[in-house]
C-alpha cells in the first residue's frame, strides 16, 4: 500500500457546494492549507484544474515547497460539477479521486430512512464531528442551507433538519420586497433596528442565531439529553458569537471529514 492508499503523504480534498467550493491540501491526514472559491453555474475540467493549479502554486510560493499530491477525495452536492472537479483532481494527483457516496466506507451507523438521500457534505461533517467530539453530538452547518445533523449516544446518525441559509434568506428578502436592498450580513447594534438596514440585519442575523438556539433546544428535548454542538461553514464563527449555547467552531469540518474518509478507504486504482 502506497502513501495515498494509507492516507499519508499529500492529499487533495474538495467540498463542492451550491454557493461555495472549499478546497484543501492535507498532509499526513491533517489539513495543511485550505481555500474557498465561488461555485459557478458551469465549469469545465480544464477550468477546475486551472483553479486548483493556481491555488497549489500559491501555496508553493507561500510555503517554499511545491505540493506533490498523491491522492484526492471529493464531496459534491452539485451533480453537473462532480465530473469536472473529479477530472481536475485526477489530473493534479495522478489517480482517480474518491467520491463520497454509495460504496464508500464511512464508519457511520445509519438510522435514516434512506441513506442515499444524505448529501455528501453532510456525511463528511458527521464523520469529522464524531471523530473530534464523540457521540452524541449535533452539527450545525451554515451554507446555502442551514443544516442540523444529529448523532445519538450510540454513534448513529438519526437525521436532522434543513432550513434556508442565512445569506440565501437575505438575498431572497431583497428579491421579494422591492424596497429592501441586500444588506451586509452582520449583527446590528441592537435587536430593535433604528433604520431599515438594521431592521433587516436584526431579523436575518439575530433571528438566525435565535432560530438555531431554539432548534438545538428542540433537538435536545427530543433526544432527552444534551450534546456538544459543532458549528461549521464560513459564517460559523460569527454566528456562534451571537448564540446563547456554547458551540465548538470548526469552519472546515467537511474537509476534515474528507481527510478521515480518505484514510478509511484504502486502495484505489491509479489513473490511466
């Protein structure tokens, strides 16, 4: 078994989301660098490779050493972009990328009606959260949607909840109401907004924090016990600071999960 098969050496990890694509370079199972790019509506394999190559060149310039990735793994919730990113990753590391989905070992027990429905990013989040914080735990992932994921005391994935994401809510509000413009996604000085901008920020940002706090209480009540709460996504740190529940912030939780999944899944054939 070579370095890539053992989960050692340098491995590329990619989490392709609807709004943002997060990429990382793992070294011996630990993230050495991470990047975030906007997810376009359309992308060719060559364009994806140029993005990837540019980020690796940037890392080489900053670190003084050129990365030599020998493996890759990807989670994608955008079907049209899965193949282009898969081909770009293969070109960068010389072997086919693992893709989170049916057939990939996760180590998770499932108590979900149809495991095939679970998004690849949610799987990666769960694998990392359980490894970092044990079971039980609740994951809150802020992205295009706000996802709640629940792992019980037995380490099994029970299910969760999916709501419109923070930035999606702000954008949708401005589109539906002609007199409401898109505002900066940050907390206003007070709950009671003194102008329209602050009022929208209060409802969207402070309202989101209150919603997540409330959902955690509902989940704990249904479980019958409290759990650690792990927050992920680009808005995780800012939102965690506004919540009344204690939250462990892991912005790159999915990428950490991908590192672990790569380690779990042993030998895969090299690219031809």
